[in-house]
């Protein structure tokens, strides 16, 4: 074994410091805890565990020079650039410039919010602009400013806005500008610094002189400056009431009448561009060389990137409400300093290689890391790396384990090695030429080795016992091993599922048995005794003999996870191709029970401290939980260290803002409800949640009241779109929160009203109804005219036929009757038989003549043409009764009304036939007629007291005009029911019931 050289040892010592202070002693770096060869680099790492994110023009920033940064009460970050005012919501930038009609000059040097929510913007030549309630208003020298070039802005304790120029200062109070110049006690009109809210009142610096406003005039503060200090470039009021004064190369603290000076180490003398105090009272300084922070009375430089890259001059600094430090560069855009959640130990810290394949902690607390080019150990504050054995490269170390004697077993490609008493050697008993994927010690102290092709090996009594697929093992390609609490050995394989070895027998479970997939990469047993299997197709839980599977559709970040660790905080941690993520075990169980629809995955990546999201898979152990609770994961660029107890998420309830509303392709004012024509019914709404610690972890839900029945889970999407909305009044509501933090349940809302098209209004509906009614009336009138014309034509034809019958058939029958009467009278000697026949012929002719005349009368009948049935029936009854010398009584009940002409015609004919039968054949003395109009029925009853007849006998046709059959046919034609009741000697009753339309 050849240890690493001295330079490698230096790197390793820095890595030791990281592991010792982070994962083995207290996890996470603490001030002064690391010991390394490069003092400057180590100081930055030990004092500040910061990562930095950048936004430049490629990310949408309109211009890369950031002169000032402010966060307003509504949560937005505002940036002053050389190309206008820029609003930032964590993901997107919105610019307000001369071109948008917002400013009179695009070079923004200062920003200040007032007590009423107005934002004041100082520009270089365009005066002072106020942004309030979405409207911009600009003030210039014409409004009382001493100059249109505004250098600095501040607010005093009474809420007045102060500004400085090269021609003096000005105070805005109650809408009035008051100027302060040399006439008001200033030593010079060119002002270099201002602090309007200090415990000493309003302070101005004019070069090397500090002045204080007293009684409306400025007076010099004596005894602060020393020879060689130079001009005061910045002033800052601290939370403890002291005042910071910034000079070139130093800062001074003025407190209780005394001064304390602070300078940089290593003879640095940077020019100061801004002073800023964070929530902890630390002083941050933006310099021409970067960013420094004053802690414990000493300045320490803050790394703004990897290595020693110089990102240039820093113009501005700002600490937001969540503790993020924002950095505005002269030419490199916007940066955000954030505390890393994770730490990565990589080759730059002394590992043999970035690509780590295995990680393990032994019984003495030493941490071993296997890479693709050897392995390293961290112990007792020292480190040692192993890369060669007998002059040959060790190779890729895929597995590490400790035997019962404290020796380390190493799986290096196809070699099984052992580190014993500090010496590295090959295990003599290992005779197989196959890649070693996993080494594992069981509770009995036996060592197990899983290979990629030769199956599973058990080492006991100085010899290996081999298990292969022919012995019952699922596959000879072994990937993972685990002894459960019942003493069974579980073996995960590549493509053949998982085998359980107990009492000398193998039992295999595959996808056919419910396992999510047959390629199993990791096994874990939880505190309930349930087994968890990571497969390519998803995560499986095996409990009570049954599998339950989880995938990305269930809420997991990905379905294919590489390793599983329990953080003892109620969560599982998984490594995968997309980094690390954690899921609550309670949620996983609730999902399996059907209590929730999805689980929540909280993911971690490069922004959280990883150097790459790509983790390693296929070997064991690629993840390890240390004795102090730290979690270690292998990745393609080092080992990622997680301390679950030190993780944090923003506790801020994120303000929710609706930023843009577009209805039918027209932008709407957001500060009031909109009323728009319906158009195409297209609505597009953009919204944001203003949390800057991890904006990528914000989640949104929205609901359009009046359209959506339930909340829409938008995930990370920051806009909503609706098309073809019907007219009506709507209210859009949006809420948001961190994926692992609090939610803003109140959210934000926007109401709007889509006016209907004219054809969708009530007026249009009324007009349509009226038009339809008018058309129906017109059509009815035209139909009536047509029917009347047809009726007249039919009536004319009937009259013609009646005339023809009367003039031909009736006259001929009359002539025949006369001739027969003449023969009968002039021939007295006719035999009786012949005379009888002659009398029958005369009677038949007379009957035929009577029928012909009646037919003529029927054809010419127009009783119902102008009158209703209730009037015509009594008249006909009276006429027939008078001619037959009998009494007819007609009773009309109910409210008479006109009926369908066809119905009235058939009712009249049935009545006429019934009356004729009663008059001619019944020998009746009295006929009673009842016509009753009910709501849904008309009833006609004709009753006589004549001779009656037997209804059981067949009634001949041809009685009367149509006879009984004719009356029944007419009744059926109008949907009625005809009932005939009669008995010999008791008269006859005809009852007709006809339903009437409602």
C-alpha cells in the first residue's frame, strides 16, 4: 500500500475538518473548526457555509449592473439597474423603464419605500419618481428638487423621505420638498453619505465631515475623524443604536460617543460601496473586491463562487426577511448567498476521485469512502487514502464492510481485499474472477459476498460456501443483502427479483408476486418490521406478506431510487438520478391506507450543497447512517453529507401576489375588479409567491369561483389559463406555500365580470320569444285563411253535389213515385199480390226520395259554420220534435266553448242520427238531451222513453243515416267512447264521452 503524497494529505486534512465538524462531531461547519493547508480558503469555508446563485441577462435580468436592492412590504425585491427599475419575484424579472413610460431616466441609483407603501426611485438625471398603486409620478427641480441627479435615498424616524444630490439635500414632508444647502449649515453641497434614521437624528457626510441636523440646521460632529481617514462614503444605523461609518479600507463604529475602528487582514484596503446589517447584527460590506462580513471584531471574506474566481466589484448588498443575502454586482448581475443545507466531500477536498461508489462507518467511528480509484479513511483527525496495492491500482471500490475482528473488507472490482492492522492485502480464500457488488456481515459474524455473475458467497471457518441459481437463488447477479429481525437473509438481484434465504431454503419474489420491479437496487427494514425494496419500476413495501408499490404518480420525486435511509426524524431519504429527496414515513403509510391522494417529496440538489444531482447506484453500501445520525450518500462528485437535525426551511408565510391578468388578450388593472365584454372567453392569470429561500420549492393551488368546483393543484406552475368561459361574474383565488413549510391560506384574489354577447342577454331572449309568438300567430292566421278557403271550396262542392242530386236523382224519384201512384189509382183491378208489390215499390221510392232529400240537406248543412255546438243542438232538437209531435228537452251544463271543427261536425252527426232514430223508430213521447262540458271531457247523452230494443240481438245496419255502426265509427274518429243502453219497453239511452285537449 502506498499512501497519498503530502499535497494530497493537505487536501485530506481539509476534508477531515469538514467531516469531523459536520458529520462526526457536530455535523455542519462551525467557525474555526477546519484545519487545512490553505488558510484563506479554510477561513471562508469554516466561517461561512454559503452557496451562491446567480441571475444574469441569460436568466432574464434586463441589465447586469445592480446599483441598489430593496425588499418592500409586499415581499417583492426591487433592483436599481442602469436600464431601469426591475421587480423580482424569485423566478422572473419585470422591468419598468423610460420605454414603458415609467421613468424619465433608466439609470436608477437609489430606492426607498415610504410608510404608505409608495416606492421612491432616484435616477441619474430623471429626477425622483414615485410608484404607488401601480402608477408612476416623477418630481424634478421644477417641483423643488435641488438637482435631477439623485444619489442616495433614506427615510427618517417620522417617515419623511430624504435625498442627496451634488447640489445639496432635500426632505419630502407632507408633499413638500425642503432643500438643505450650505446656506443651511452644510460644509459643502456635494453630499457623500446619509443616515436619516439614526439614534443621533439625521446625519449627512460632506466629504470628511459628518454633520447632524439640529433645529433645522446642520452642525458638524467633531472628534470623529482622524488624519488620513479620507471621506466618509457610507453611513448606517445599527440595531443597537450605534452608527457605522464607511471609509476607504476601514469602517468605524460610533457608539456612546466613542469610536472603534475595524480594518481588513492581509493589508487589504478595499473601497467600500455599501454597508448593510443582517438580522443577527452582522455587518456586511460590499467592496470593490467582493463581499466581507464583520464577525467577532474581524472581517472575513465571503466566497462568491467556486475556487478563487473574482466576480468583480460589488455595488450593493441586502438581507431579505428570510435571511438570504443579495449581492448586486457591477457587471455580473444578481447573486444570492444562502446557507447550504448539505455538504459534499469530493476530490477537491482530498478524495482519490470525485466518483464515489461506497461509504461505510466502522465500529470505531472511522468513515471509509470508496471511489472509482481507491478509497480513503477519516479517523482521529487524520486521513489516509489507498490507491495502489503492490504497485497496481486498487481500482473501483464498490463495497466496504467490517468483520467481527475489526478488519475492513474491500470489494475492489474483481478483487476481495482486507485491511488488517494497517496493511492492505488480498483475501487468499477468494478464488473467483467476478466483480464484487456487496460485502455484508450477518448477526452471527459471518461475512457474505454478492457477486455480479457467480452468485452469493458465505465466509465461515476460513472458507467460502457458494450459492447459485441452481440452489434456488433468484439470480447469480447479486446487488444487495439484508438480514431482517427474524433472521432471514434477503438478497436483491439484477433483473430476477428478490430472494429470501431462511432455514436453508430460498424463496423468490418477483413482479408476478406484486414486487414493483425485478431489478432491485436496495433493501431497508423499518421499525415496524416492514421491508422496503427500491426497484427500477418503483418503491415496494413488503408487510404482512403483501407488497404495496409507490411510484412517481404517487408523489415520489422519481420511481427509480438507488438507496434508502431513515433519518430518525420520521422520514425516509432516497438517492436517485435527480439528487436526494425525503418523504414522510407517516405519509407513505397514510397513502397505502388510502387516507391521502399523494405523498410529498422534498428534493435537494446542487443549490442545497450537492455538486451534482447524479447519485451512484448498483453497489452496497452507497448510503450510510452514522452513529451521530448523519446521512452519507455517494454521488458522481463526492459524498453528500446530510444532518437531518440541522435542516431548515423558510418559516415565512409567503405573500401571494397576482401579477398579471389578461382577458381576451387585453391587460387588466390588478388593483380593481374588471368588467369586460365576453369575447372569446379567454382569461390568463399570472401569480407569484414571494419566498426567496427556495422559490423552486413553492407550490400553488388556485380556484376560479363560478367555474371550478374544487381547488386546482398547480404544483410549481405560476399561471392559470381558461378558454371559452361563459358570461358571468368570477373570482380567481390563489394560495401558495413551501413544499415543506407553511401555506398562505388567505392568498390573493381577483374578481372580474364577463359581459354576455347580445344574443346571450335576457333582452335578446325576450325578443326571440316575442318574435316566435308573432311568427306563430302569423302562421296560425295564414293557416286559418287556408283552412277557410279549403272549407269554402268543400262547401261549394257539397252544394254543387246537392244541387245535382236535387235536380236529377230527387226529381227522377219524384217522377217515378207519381207514375206508380197513377198506375195504382187507374188500375183498380190489379191482383192483390201485384198491388202489394206495387205498394212496396211506391214506399221504397218514397223512402229513397226522402233519403235523397235528407242527403241534400246534409250536404247543405252549415249549422256549425257560425255557431257553436251548445247553440245548434237545442235548435235541431226543437225542429225534429215539433215535426214529430213529441217533447224534446235539452240541458247544457258547464261552460260551452268552440271545439275542433272535425270534432264538432262528428258530434253533430251522431246527435242527428240519435234524434232521428228516436223520432222514427222508438215511438217516443219525450226525448231528453244532456250536453256537459267538463274540464277534460265532453259528454253527450240522448235518452228517450220509447219502445226500446234488445241489445243482445244483432242490430241491422242501414237504420237511419249511418246506423249504429256509423255513429260508432264517428265516435272512434274523434277519440270518443259510445255506449248504448236499451231494453224492450224501457226506452233507449245513448251516451258519448269525448276527451278534450288541455
